[in-house]
C-alpha cells in the first residue's frame, strides 16, 4: 500500500466498491428538510465515541457521499449546571472517510454534552447534525456500570443479525452505562470460519455495516473493541491481508493507543489497559499473536497452543503486578487454551473456565489468583455462562447477533443461557453485580434473565 494515509486508504477502498451502495446513508437529527435537501446526507453513520480519558475523548466521524466541513462544540454539565461552550477547529472530511476529532481539554469525573455542526462544502452555512452526551474517566472510586456485547458476526447481507444488534444496542443505551466493550467477532470476513480479509475494500464495508447496526449507542456510550477470530487479524493470516483488516479497524474504531492511558497499549491498538475509578480493565488479544492455524477444522492448532505472545504476556504481568486497584478485570475473545465438548471445539478455543488449566491459560490463571483478578469476561461461545474456578469467575457474555447457539456437546457447559443479549456489570464499593439481559421490544431496558454478585473479599 506504500505510504498511503489511513484516511486516503479508506476513501479509496470505499469508492472502489462500495459501502457507497451497500447501505442507505444516514441523515441525522436536525431541522426538517424539504425539496432538494432531502437528498443530502452529511454523515454515513452516527458518531462513535472512543478513548475517553480524564482530559479528552475521540469522536469518530464518517462523511456521507459528499465531502463535508464540520466542527463540534461541547461543554460540561452536571445536574442543572451548564458551562459555556468550547469549540473545536473546523474539519474537512472526504466522502466516506472516517476522521477522529478530539475533544479537549476536558475535566475528569464529569459529564459532557456535545453538538456536531456540519455542511457540504457547496453550502454557506453549518447546521446542527446531531448531539450526544458522555462521561470522562473516573478518578475516584464511585458506583458506575458498563456493558459487554460479543459475537454479532455482522456482514451486509445478514440483515437479521444487524436487527438483533440494533435491539441490543438500544437496550444498552437505555440503561446508560458509562462505556461498553465489544468482545470480538462483531464483524466477519467473507470467508469461512475466520479466514483472512481477502480484498482491501471489504474492511471498510464490514465496519460500515457494524457502525450502522450499533446505531446511536456509540454516540453517547464510548465503546472499546477486543479482537476475535473473525475480524481478519489472526496470527496465522498473511501479513498483507492482516494489514488491510487492521487499517480498516483502526480507521473506524478508535481504540486506545500506546499513549492514551498510563497503563499502555500495543501500537496496533489490539491490547490495552486503563483504570476507571477503582477498577483496572485489561483487554487482551489471543488470536492476533497465535501463529499456528486454529481455524475450525485445521489440524495445525492444538487446544494448548494458543498464546498471547512474549511481548503481550510480559506486558500483562507488569500491568497486573503494578496495579493497586480494588477490582481487576480481564477482557478477551476466548481463553488462551481450550477445553470444550469435543476435540475440534477445544482446539478452536472454546470452554471458558473449563480451560483454566490448559496451556498458557494455566499461567494466566495463576497470575489472576496471585494479583487479585476477580473476573475474566469473554465471548466466542455465543451463550451466557459463569464458571468460577479458584474463586475467579469466567463469564461468557452471550451473543449479540450470531444465530448459532452452541449446546453442551459443543462447549461442555452444563448451565447456560442461549437467547441473544448482552451483559451488564454494576460496580459498587464492595461488590459487582453481573446481569445477562435480553432485549425486549415492550420493555426498553430489556429483561434480566440471570444475575449474580461477586463480593470483594
């Protein structure tokens, strides 16, 4: 790809094929339009908030079918108190090209509102396109909640999956968590069982579809992404195809980078950590650093040959050993080892807590006990379950779109929930409440199918 910029890469690939025609453009909230204005679409998708810190947040914007200029104004508001507006510079955004706009300076432990103003470059005046709210990173221990969703397996031709994710996203947004995690396989490449990204244009098309299905959720709830085995960035994929997938993800999903938080991250934004209040969050990448082929029917990968790789493994130990947080939580697509219902699915990484002593997961499990990790949250198995091992909970967070709901013969789980849904975690001083929630069209917040509490010892 030479030295083509991330922005130029995305615009080129979108125009090559076509997210331009794969989806209707989104006309966001604003004054009613009439006449010729009805054909004007300023943004392709809703804004996407990412990387919230004590002093800044990224707003990822994707222009529609025309080049636009825009700016964002923002201000702090807590209760009835609202401060004067601050304003970003004006940004020029090419058609179909994602751009990160940083809002700063902000104050930590604070709620903010923002408004996006935009215009096509042939228009003389800006107009408000959309608005949203968010909260900056917490410094002090205090109650808050966050949400977890996984395995939506979005692709443009699977409209049923997109609708399920829209329902999940709406329910999460109604509950107003401070942020959310996507635990992998939220898109799927156009190849079987997690194959590579076979053309550069496919990444932008898939992430465009994901952004459409998430709807307004990321406009007010910052979202963090964990990589799964269907995003096209597996360690056994060819370098060229992995680079295509990575460029698209990093353009459309603003994950933390090495300088975002003191806890650090990889240069590819595929593993990272941060502290929120009195909770350490560590996101890991198990598929990207495993070199042996672990595709579903591949004989090359064993249940005990998954790995984080030396650099990520050492970084994890350092983060755990240094943190003084009361709560320590790990987020990963699946455990670093497998122990499922049969050999094929064990090699594929299924089994959660059943795999606590398999391969490299045994080392990580020992570290979790030594340094006080209470929960490892994961996806991959498309059901909700909780398996405590040595006092550490292995929680599979359910599926937010994929139609496959795996039985005991596949996963090995004795007790589990199969409806599509998401996991909500309420953090309190002395306990975590973990709830599995099913969207309900008659109840905006959804129906809690199961919940349990973890009390701090």
